[in-house]
């Protein structure tokens, strides 16, 4: 029974008792019809007014019109003060530096990459729609962090072509680091539309604007280890098949790789896809297992630990955020220029895909043991069969291509990386708790 079923019936309050109306004459009926007509006219005018008042203007984020994005605000942009902020944030401060548009800048990887670029003197402008797929206060805290570093995040959606065009008018970006996406493997069963909206429509919207830009930027973007899907050949190499995705999330990332091929082929856009392997670390994503395991272990809640058929090990090639950031910067630094301009291809352009993993898969049960040691709390383990909702049993990256071409060399093992995560987690949430107590 839903709680609505418990709503008390209050006939005395809500039921109209006919006897309470003393008038039944013809004149009064005429009066009441006139009153009804006036009333409904007002309602009609009111509805029209509300409709026009609330419909988004061309300068607001289209995300607000799409409930699947769950963007919390209608952003507004434009105007001299806003343009000045955009320009200042994107200004290059080192010799041979880049000006980079980072989409998904308030996200986990986006925040780390933005601050690393800014630190070395590149110009960085962020773009993020601040949707509420997970706690937006964490995204706002990351935004505050970047603001202190001099990175401005424009609030808007990658599907907002007018906004993207405006950004390229204001700044001739040399590079785009495209990290905005609907992440998470299992959530795709709950909200498939949001994956299509961000990972496919959003990516195309961005590429359409990039291809028209003069100069065209070079684009580095986040694909995913999940594209290997049901591939059983390990370690996963870029040459392996990726045509058996196990989740819609994986399918949209795979689609992204094909879309990248098309825009490279037709328009001469330089495109580099990075297949991230289960990235973790400080300022991470609360929807990921290492993050909510930490929370639940501390709260004494049991944690679901997946295992394969016949108690088979479920393992991931967990990769620490600082290593991923180095891989992203390596990809930007080695990206060649796009060859087209104003929507026309002038010659062949670079098209690349790299694995960015750690090359040492760790069973999820070991991850939990490390967390128990770091948190000094025993986990309540609830071992269960890997549900059929998109998860694969095992990931393992072959990173020799990224090593050769990008100089990528991960140096952080899971024990060390989780130690840094736990330190951040305890600090961040104890500070947040103190703030809440003070309110
Ligand atoms: O590598 C990637 O490309 C992907 O990595 C993660 O996906 P996933 O590896 O599934 O990361 P988690 O959701 O944190 O799961 C980690 C491990 O914990 C396991 N798990 C997850 C949830 C749970 O309740 N119990 C459990 O045992 C999963 O099966 C998996 O083996 C990210 O969520 C994706 O956005 C990303 O694209």
C-alpha cells in the first residue's frame, strides 16, 4: 500500500454538501455561468502567460527542456561581462600553450584535467550542465576549486549548438577535451535516453560546431573500456573486437568511436578517443563502487559484491586519476592539427584510439579488503551473482600503444591510490558535515 492510501478522508472539509447552497433560482444560475466564464477566461489567460514567460530563450541551455538531463538550472549566457570571463579563462599563459575547451569540467576527470592544464599555463574554459545524476553539491565544490585556480565553467549543455558556436566565436580554441557524458554502466537500464542524449546527440552537436570552426580544434575525448564488452581475449588491445557491447552505455561509447571516424573522414577533424579503465581517486564519482562502498562501510551498511558463475572472480583494471590525467595531457600534446576549416576537409587527419588502464586487474573483493584496512572498519559483505545489467566480469588493459605514442606510464597501485581517496573522502565529508552542523 502506498502512503497515499493512508491519506485520511476528510468529507467534512472537502465534500460539497448541496444543502450548503441556498440559491437555486434561474437568475442565480445565469450569474454563476457568467462567473464560471470569467473564471475560466482568467485561467486560460494565466496558462498562456505562464507558457510564454517560462519558455526558454535562445540564450538558455537546451538541457533545461530535456528532463532526461535533469539539469537543475536554466543557464543564461552572453553579454560583455560573460565574454570577458570566457576570454580570460581561456587565455594562454605559457609559450606554445593551448586554449582548451573542457566539456564536463565539473565532472571527476574534467576537474582534474582542467586544473592540470591550467597549472602548466594553458588557457582552459570549462563547460558543464551540472545535471543531478549524482550529488550536484560535489560538482559545485569542484567548480569552486577550479574557480580558485582561474578556470571559469560555463553552465550549459553540449546539445546547445548556439552556445557552442558562441564559445568558438569568442575563443579560437586550439583543442577540445571532451569529457561530458552520461557515465555509469548499470544506470543505462533506468534512463537509456540520457545516454543517447549526451553520448551520441551531444557528441554530434559538439563535432558539428568543431567542424565549422576556423581553425578547427583537435579533439581528445573519453571513450571507455566497456567497449570491449564480451571480448574474452586479455589483456584488451586496441586491435581487439569491440562489436559486442554488454550495456547501452558501452554501445553509446562505441557509437562515439564510429562517429569520430566519420567526422575525421569527411571533415578532417583530428580525433583521439581514450578508453578509460575504471578511474578512481579524490573528487571521484559517488555512483562508482569504490566510492559508495566507502560510504556504506562507514555507515555499517552491507555492500553488494558481485561474483561470476561458479564463484568466478569479478575484477577491474582500476586506474588512478593522476595517471589518467597524464594520459589525457599526453594525448593533447601529441594531437596533430585538424586539416579542414569552415566545414571543408583539406587533407587526411589524425584518428586515434588508446587504452588508458593500469595493466593490473584487481578482484573487487581485494578492493574491499584494502578499504577495510584504510577505514579500520569491517565491511558487511553481501556476495551475490553478477546481475545481468551491463557489467562485464573482467577488464585488463594492454597499454603498450599509449606508452609508445603518448609516453603513458601509470605509477599508482590500488593500495596507494585508495589511500589518497580515503584521505580526501574523510576530509571532504567531515568538512561538509561541519558546515551542515553550523547551519
Ligand atoms: O572502465 C570504464 O570504462 C567504466 O568504469 C566504470 O564502470 P565499472 O568498471 O563498472 O565501475 P564500478 O561501477 O565502480 O564497478 C567496479 C566493480 O565493482 C563491481 N560492483 C559494482 C557495484 C556493486 O554494487 N557491486 C560490485 O561488486 C562491478 O561489477 C565492477 O567489477 C565507470 O562507472 C564507467 O563510467 C566507465 O566507463
